[in-house]
C-alpha cells in the first residue's frame, strides 16, 4: 500500500475511535454508555499495542511503554466498573487506584525515552524552561489540590491516594513540557501524543476540581479520557511516528526575548500570586510557596545565565567569522591588513626582519573551466591546509582574493624565508602550481608599499614562466634560483648499501641504500630538510646516487617520503624502467597520505617498482592506510626484532604481521637483526628475509675492476 493508502487507513482508524467517543457522549447516562466506554478504551489500547509492534526495535520501547500505560488505565477502568456497577462497593480507594496510579510513571517513562532519543546531551536550555514551568504548576497544584486532598476529613488511605493523583499528573506534565521542546512541530504523531496526554491531564484536573469543590462529577470528563485513549492509540500508527525517536538535527541557539520575559515574569509573580490566592497561613502553605518561588527564581537565573553565555559565544563566533575566509578557514583580507600593520610595528620595535609574500595559483581559471568550481574549491582548501601546516608557528597565511594569497614570515632572514616559501610552492595539490612574489620590509616603508613590491615580484615570477619565486629588493624584481635546488650537505653525501638476506640460506637477494653525512646523524639531516623545505631535493639526490652506485644485482631499496613522490625532482632521479627498485615509505609518513600519493604509487608500480612499508610497527600503525597502499614488502621495525627470542609479546606481534603479509601477498623483512638467537626465532616464526649487523653492515659497494685488455 502506498503512502496515500497508509494515511487514509490511519485517518479511518482515528475516525472510528472518535465515533466511539461521540457514542459515549450520547449514551453516558445509561448502562450502554459504560459498555461503549470500555469498548472505546480497549480499542485505543489495542491500537497502541499494534502500533508498538510495528515499530523498529530501536524505537519500540517508547511505544511499548505508552501502550502498557494504556493497558493499566484500562485495567483500572474495568476494575472500577466491576466494583461500582457489579459488586456495588465503594471504588475509592481500591485496587483500581493502583492500576490508575502505576500508569502515570509508565507513561512518563515512555516520553522520557522519546526525549532522550531526540536530544541526547543537548537539552539543558529546554530542561530549564520545562523545569521553570513545572515548578509553577507544582506549587499551584500543591496549594490547591495536593494539600487539601491530604488534609481532608477522610481516612489516611483515602487522603494518600487523593494526593497521589495530582502528584502523578505533575510528573507527566513535567515530561510533556520536555516533549514540547524536542523541536518537532510538523509531526502528526507528535501532536496526537501531546494532545492525548494533555487531554488526560485536563480531565484529571477537572476531576480534582470537582473533588476539592465538592461538586458533581460531569460525564464529559470521561469523554476526555476516551479522547486520550484514541489519540495515544493513533500516535504510533501514523507513519510520522518513526521520526520521533530519530536524533534531532543540531539547531542554532535561539535566544527568544519573549520566551525569556514570560519565564522571568512567571517566576517573579509565582510566589505572591499563589500566596494571595491561597489566602491562608495554616498548614504550612507559606513554606510550599516560598520553596517553590525560590526554586523557580534559581532556575530562571540559571536560564538567563545560559542565555548570556550563548550571546557571548555567538558574539565571539561572529567576530571570528568576520576575520576568516569562509571557504578556506584562513585569515581574510581584513585580518591581513590588521596583522600586517601590527607585524611591521613589532619588527620595527624588535629590529627583526619581516618578509611579505604574494602567492597566486597558476592558470587557476583554466582549471576551474576544465574541472568545475567544486574541484577548484577543493584545491584551494587542501592547498591552504598544507600551507598552514608548514607555516604553523612561523608565519601567517591569508586569502587576499580569488586564488591569490598572502603570507607574513617574521624573524627570518631573506634567504631563510625564500627557502620556507619555496616549500609552500611545492605543496600545491592536484598537480597545480603557484608563483610567489617576495619582498622584505626595509623598516621605513608603509605596509601598502611593501605589499606592492611583493605583488610586483609575483608578476615577475609569472612573466618568467610561472611555478617559481621572484624577489623584489627595492630596485627591481628578480627571479631567484629555487631555494630547494641545493642543500649545504649535498656535496658531502655518500651512499652505503646494507644487504637484505634470506634468513635460512644466507643468500643476499638485495640491498638497501643508505645516505651518510660526515659527523651528522642521517635521520636528523633528513628531518631538518623536511622542516626547511629541502627534503624533496635531498631525498631525490640520495635516490639518484644510490641508483648510480648500484651494480644492478638483486633488489635495490631506496627511501622516500610521500611528498617527495609527487615532485619533479624524484621523477628526474628515477629511471623510466623501475624493475628491481623498491621504494620504501616510512609507516608514520602514511598518516597524511592523499589521493595524489596513491596515484603516484600506482604509477611507480606500473613502471616496475615495488613498494615497501618501512619501520612497520614503530607506533603509528594504521592498517586501513597500510592496506590501501598494498605494499609488496613489509619491513618490521627494529623495535619488534631486538630481543624477540625472549619476548613472547614481540613474537606474537611479528607472527600477526607475517599472517597479514601472507594474506595480502607481501613479503616480510625484519630489520635490526643483531644476534643468532634473533635470527633463529624469526626464521621459526616464518620470516624469510632480514637485514642487520649480524647479516651485514652498511658499506660502499666494491668498484668493479676494469676489464684487462
């Protein structure tokens, strides 16, 4: 049946229930009216159970609780009828009151589950609003209903039961007020639930009034209970019921002035108005009014405090948005102008250098025309994210307009600033390029002139062919050699080769090329290069020299980083045919791999290269990324190898790595083997290849003797 069919069926069911209510109104003074009343109550209860059974498991408990409350109320009605009309005994107080009173907390529980499903952890303001209103109703009900019922001239049991009804009504009312704040207004099931519970409470209120005033019991009150039966039965049947237990979307804080005014006014007039209407001092009513009024006042103060904090947070957010570029999240031009003036003042006071750069993406309009503006926006966001990561703590980046950006680099000499900015030039994503113009402040010119010089340098870089840096020295703009075209330690770099050995046979199947620098820790040298933007050139030169010194026998393993894989420098260092070459990528470097890196790896494989994950298990393991790389070789970090012969935990870790490699078709190489016991243990665990001082120290390859003539 389609949606339209469901809606017609639901409305027919509702209409049938309301017709039963109308029939009761006509027949309520007769025995037939009693039968119609019970039939209508049973009808609404059955609808509740049927609707609850149709719900998804995640939502079912809400509607089962409401259906159970219906059944308990029906059981109370049936018990009352039997006692009054069949046995002709006084039905109050009796076991019927037990069923009536139990149904209220069960109904409240179902609505509490509904509220929790809609607004987990996001309802402090709504809770306070509901608590303020509930406090007011509680004080009024206590003064006019609960206390009179509890102090009437009847038995203790009768007084307790009579006072329990308005107390239970207050419990349900408190939860109903919370339901009203869940943010769902256009939902038929919700309104059926609200009106059904509201009708129940209204009927209870009128019944309590008749008891307090000693007036007769009007028949229409029972009609109100029947309407509640029908609507609570209809609520889970409507197709919109499934939406009620779904998490509500986040809504911006809405500071409603009228709402706040009403809450404050209600709290301020609650105590004096109730006290005046009570018009008595006996029975301790003054204490009830005082406690209720004080509680409401405290709740209002808390609510107003939240409103003030929300306003302050909103003001801070608006101020931040006014200073940030909406697309990239970096500073906008307004912030740039402010920060540039401030940076000039600081540089003047401290006597430190200050460099300004203009960065412009090359041919960006053509890129947008080819790939669309969404792809262009992605380039802007990913590129500025990479630039911000590099400049973190060392400079400031701003979007100047369109695809043009500016950067402030304080406290660095001109040469150092050029090196840093050249690193930014290499980080443009999606195979795009950028040109950079640089100007260093002379200490006296105004900020606008400084930016104009950087802009003049930018146009010089573009005129010279783009994808390069130009510097304006105050006299002219000149394209400079890229800062990363050389490295101060490159001349002293040497290459050694450590054998990779079959553990069982001892046969050398390949070598790993390692760079050495006199008096320097190689890892520290490459780490510094990564920080100053020269890693691509240094790594590429290391690869070039490793391949040049290789004798072509077995495999040659060389180290590179994901960023370097994307550079032209590495492309120039590698031969077209990469058969026999293994590109090692350190596992920790995979934390920020991109789709461009994946494409580069695929391209290297297509040319014959093998891919290895280096230092596997060194503390950065993320199998999702490792599996995405699909390595041909997994090189275990030495921390998993040293002492493995006496450490069952290391043995378990290496065993798991071996199983992973087998399942993915990779080969495991254990690094750092230094003792025969470690070698024997690894062999026993199924590791086939290894390297380490026990198997061979890094050393230059012997130079082949010239052939004799």
